[in-house]
């Protein structure tokens, strides 16, 4: 039967205090030497005198380290180690062989059985202590890592739950806000028809027009907020031909392009692993910005092209326009929600388009930035991986 656990005494390394060592040897003399030596270090110890006994008590006390003799009656040390490593409860407990068997074949066999070290008898006490401390420090580090990993996993779960709650709130809030807006719009329209407003009451007509304009802006803001919240909901990635996808976006934007007498030139674009819905939204926002923020005296001209980055898995895609541009000192602002660099009366919008683009690129493990000169246009630079790296 194993001895009861010995209380720790003086320990050389405080970080190892309380760590448990199971000594497995059929020689009382060897056990006494190890107990005395390790006891001075302050480790908590248990003793087993056979392989069978070790297999019984190791899962119960779960030591941090096992010092295992090879030559024992019944199960020898090699067989004992193999069975410990085959057990899901004890497979990760490090084993150090302490043995008089000194051949290379035995040393190799010890490591093949799963041991982390192999010490030959007769041994130096200082050598055993150094190797024991080294293994226990590794165990301690792994234990700390696992605790931090558990905390991190819990944070991830909490963030995922919070994000899910936020998305649900955004969807409900947008619905609840849109409903009264629809009523305001409906009744202001009815009121205008009822009063037969027009040239007879220009003041009242102007007020109703302002009400309708405010409703339109609020609806646009709610729609943008809902889009921003939904960017976190990533659909399964698939192979997306960006050239074909941009062609689809241009069909949707054709009325706006024609109205502003704009042109869009699209060079060769790659096929990437991505969320098709979000890629469509990305290019729609970037092209729409190029059309909207054009100079009054010059029709918008947009050029989209791509090139492979030095990193073979990455593509650089640029969306260049000849619009109003911006001062690059404000670069950090344009990718934040509700940030506008021009007056509200000059251009429509709520400052959400590029913020949505930024979140989309984040979801795809890429990067987005811009280069610009006022009154000379802007170039948005998107870096996208061709293949998404597996995280599991």
C-alpha cells in the first residue's frame, strides 16, 4: 500500500510548492533516499512499490510527476508506463525513469513508452533534483496555460453571447423604430393630400417636406445600423469570383452610375474564399462612395484592379476614384461608425458605409486602408486572403 502524503517542508522554488510526486520502486533503500532528498525540497510525495499498485493509485491522487523504476516484480516499469499513457486520466502525467538498466536499447525503449526523461543509476542527487524541477516547472506552466485558455474560452463564449444579444436587439430596435416612422410618413402624406397643399400654402408644404426628409434620413440610419450589426453574422465561406460579383453590383448601381454620368472600369479580379453576401456589400459600399463623392465639375470615374501580394495567399484589391478626396490626417476616422468628413447638406449619408467595410474585412482576416489627396480622388486598398486559414 502507498504511504500517506508527506507534508511539504522547505521548498527551493515557491512556484512548485504543493506539487505531487509519486515514487515507484520496490527497493526500500531507493525510496528512502528519494523521500529524504525530495522531502528537503518540500514536494508532496506518495510511494508505490509495484506496477499494479501504481496503476491503481495514480488516477486517484493524480500526481504531477512519476519517478518510475524499471525492474520490479510483476509489471515492469516499461509496461507500467505504457498502461499509464493508454489511460485517458493519466496519459499526460510526465514519467521519469530511474533505473540501473543502462543500455541504449533500454533508454530508447523508455522514451518510446512515453517517458519524458531517463536517469541511470547510480545517479547524482543534484542531477535528479534539477531534472525533477525542470519537469515540474513545465507542468506548472502547462497548468497556468490551461487556466488562461479556459478563461479565454469563457470570454469568447461571453462575447459570442453578447454579440448574439446585440444582433437581436438591433433587429428588434430597427423594427420598433421603423414602425412609428412609417406611420409619420403615411399620415404626413395623407395630411398633404387632405389639405390639398401646394402653391396656396407654401409654408405648410415646406414643413411637411422637412418632416418627410427627416423620416427618410431616419430610415436610412436605421437601415445602416441594422447592416452594421449584421456584419457580425458571417455566412459559410465559399469560392467567390470577385469579377463576376462586381459585375452583379454594377447592374444594381447602374441607375446611379448613369444619373451621374459615371464610368467604372474593372480589371482582372481573383477568386477568393469568402462570404459572398459580405463581399457584395463591401464592393457596393466602395463603388457607391466613389459615385457619390465626386467633384461637381467632373463625372465619377472608378477603376478596380488587383495584384497578388508578396505573401502568396494574399491579394491586394484597389478601388480608385477621381472624387473629392480627403486629408489623410483623418484616415483613422473614416472607418469608424458615424464619422463624416464633409457637411451633411453637401452629401447624403450617415457615415456608416466604410465602417461596415472595415468590419467585413476584419471578418475575412484581411486589411483595409486608403490613400487620398483632397480634390484629386481616393484609393481604397483591400487585402484579402485567397484561402482562409483554418483555426481548428
